[in-house]
C-alpha cells in the first residue's frame, strides 16, 4: 500500500492516524491545521451548470466523447462517493484535501473511462444502453476508487447533448422519436384492427342472436316443406299405383266382357249353323223393325225401270240377293279365319275353363243327390 509519509499518533507533528470525530475540541489552530473530510455520502457532478454545497465539483464539466459513429456529444455524470472516517487520514495524507483529490485524480480518471466507453458504441447505442453502461461503470470504477481509499456508491449517467450550434444529435433524437412514434402507430393500428375484428364478431353475434328466431322458424319451415314434399311424393306414387291397378282391372274387365260376348256370339253362331245364317237373321230382324217403324211398303205400288237381269230391282230383292250370294259366304268365312292375340287366347281359355267348371259342378252335385 502506498503511503505518502507516515501517520503519527494524536498530539504529534504530522497527519494523525486517528481522525477527530464530529464535535468541539480545544485545538490551537496556529500550531496545526484541521482539514474537514465529509464522512457522509456526497455527490460529484460533471455538469457545468450545477455545483454541490461542498464546492468540490465547481470546476467539473461534462465529459466530451467521440462515439463509434464519429459524433461528439457531451456526457453529464453524477458520482456518489463515500469516505470512511477511519480511512480519512490516508486520503488527506495522499492528496492534502478533497478538492485536490477530485480535480487532480477523480476528474481525469472518470473522463478517461467514459471516453473509452464512448469509442466502443454508437450514439444510438449510447442512448439506448445507458442502463447497462451505468451498471458496468459502477462495478468497474468501484475497484479504481478503492485504490484511492474511496467508496463508490453509484454512477449516474445523464443524456448526451451536442455542442453549441451542432444539431446533429438533435436530428438523431428526432429520428428516434419519429421511429418510435411510427412503431407505436403500427402497434396502435394493429390493436385497432383487432378491436374492429372483435367488434364485427360481437355485432355478428348480436345480429345472429336477434335473428335466431327467424332462423329457427325458417329451418322448421324448410323441414316441414321437405316432409310435405316427401309425403306428396309417396302419395303420388300410391295414386299412380292405384290408377295403374284400376286401369289394369278395368282393362281386364272389358277384355273378359268382350271375350265372354264373343264366346256367346260363337255359341249362337254355332247354334244357327254358321255365321252367314246368323247375320242373315240379324239383318232381316233389323230390316223388319225398320219397315215396321217407318211404315214403308215392302212391295212398291209402282215399279219404274228394270235391272240388267230383268228383275224388279227393289230393296227387298237386292237385300235377299246379297244375303244368299256366295260372296257374302266368303266374306263371313274370311272374318272367321282371322288370328287372335295371345292375351285374348289366354283369357278365352280361362273363361272357357271357368264355364266348364261351373257346368261340371252342378252335374256332379245332382248325381250325388240321385245316389
């Protein structure tokens, strides 16, 4: 440990190794000198416009820096220092008084340290990393202060300022403010967009809740109409099936009636001995009925003209001639030889079979009774 001379005991000539505590003492100021040492925390300000009550920093000014990006700001500082009363004799022995300590040792040491810090950072980094720089400076400078028997409590860094007439730093600060404003605007617009989306969702939910009754009614109406459509479709299918069944039954009925009439006619023809005889009888019956109803003379009273064969040529004669001719017999035979359809033949066979069964059933019943 460096000591500027030897400390002496109280009452001897030299720097006493034991400092006088606060109070009143009987001391000959002509024989010795009392140097006041503040044992409470005091602040040293590297600010030209501010000075503490102890006047230790009245000659201190802002630290001039040159940053990494060639700006030359002035950095205001404040350092909180404490001197242990037991180490106060060592401080006085080395520096003589506190003001000389501040101006000749602490000022160049602190200025050199922060000049080195400024050369490793840009102006923006110096502004944005102030808290980190302050923390690192407190840790590193504490060791340097201990070397001079001082206790460093805290280092406070102010805002860098530009020299008089230089507006470059202010321009950088304006740009940073504009950048921050733009960032905040982007964030604000994003939040406003989210708020607008949420508001739209809220309004949609409210509208959906208000229209829920109409939506429910429309859904029920759709379901009812769908069910009605299905019912109408099934009803139309049933009606179509019913109409088809009725039509088939009616057609079968008409066919059976026609075939039955045809069978009856065939039996009548067979009973007459041939179709031409039946036709002759029917024609004569119709003719006699017509003559009876119209009251027309069968034999005309006056006969005018004659036929090619020398006959009378009246209606009765012509009709009888046609009925008895061979041509009429040929037409009757040709009509009798026409082929029938398979369905008609099947119905004819079924009807004949049913007629045969009906005939055989009464005969068998009567035979049983006779026995």
